[in-house]
């Protein structure tokens, strides 16, 4: 198992990718992506850490503004796949707001978001049809991170991704590690019906390709810490307070409602994950 990245000089570690990550190649081909790379790539611990209870303000990298278009980059909205067959997504494919999360199952702050914030967003916005959540595996902490990312994808192939996600992010789960036996136990806890298929899929080429595609997309945006988010083209870094997400989602929903309606067009079916498409291209 690879060691975690070196700890910075601040009081607590931030969840950052190792500097040696050769895949980090920000693609400044459009202004939106270039700006997002700056916003997401220079996140410090103070931006990534969860706020203290009762702390004033969100302190998010992409500050919430009364202007619903502030800090929004139209080019980045295209990163939402909106594929109704996506097994690693929650909510309607045509929801007005899409939250994309780039996360690592070994990331403590990702776990905090999964346990404390995401369930509230699901109940308040996903269940009402306002929000869609799309998961992107962004393993940055070595071999176990890669293994559990593939395992989550494999669980998704049997319709149990979100159950696996909940089990892997349970309080104290990451401290038990993500070795082969532990992954099998998590799959069982998540109700994955076919254990043999799960084990095979976890090590297969499609799982590796799917995780790699998600990872490359995150790196192309300049994300170097987890969790990182896009909400309708607005980048947010870190396990920010609930209010940051609710205000951002509501602003995005308001902006989407204000957009002129367009004639509906048939959506082209998306290629299988990891089928060779370039990260971020046409997603």
C-alpha cells in the first residue's frame, strides 16, 4: 500500500494528491477549465477542512453570491454526463442542477460529506427532482484507493453502488483498510448479490478504465484535493458547510429556471464507461 502524501505544515493534513502524480495535466483549452484549475488546484487546508460548528460564513473556494451566475463557467456544465443508465448517479437525468463529486474513499473529509451533508441534499433536493448527484472516482492515496474505487464501480454494476458507498464511508470504515477481504465484506454489507462477479469485475479492465476516466477528468480540472465538486459549472473545493451547498444549489436552480426554454432533443446514448472517450470531452 502506498503511503499517504506528506503532511503540510498546517495543524492538520489536507487531502491532496501526491506531487508525483504524473497524471496531473490541467487542460487549459477553454477559459472555464483554466479558471477551474486555478480554483481547485490551489486549495489550502483552510479551504478543505470542515468548518467548526457555528463558524460564520462558508469559506468555500467558489463563494456563494447573490448573483446566481457568479463563479459559474458554462463550459464546465458539459462535464455532467446526464446518462439515465449511469449506475454511479442519483436523481433524474434532466434535473435542473447537477452536482459532480470527485472523491476518494480513503478521504476523511469525503466521509464527513457523505455522512453529514449528502443525505440532507438527497432528501431536500434529489428526492424533489431538483438535484442530480454524479459520482467520479478520484483515488489519490495509493493502491488501496484504486482498489476500493474499482470495487465501488463493480458494486454499481449490480445496482449497489450507493449502498457500497454508504458502507465504505461509515464512521471508522476507512481505518479498517480496503484490502481484498475487507472489500468483499463491504460488498456483502452493501447487499451485492453475486460475490464472484463482484470480485471479477473489481479486477477487470472495464473497472480500471472507468476509474481512470474519472480520475483523468478530475486532474484535467486541476483538482488536487478531495472532495472537489462542480455544481452546474461552479467549482467548490472541500467538505464545506451544508449552507454552502444549499445556497449554491438553490442559486443554480434559480438560474436554470430563468434560462430560456429550448425545444427538447433526443439525447444520444452514452458510450460505456471507459470506452476510450477523452475525459471531459462531451460529458
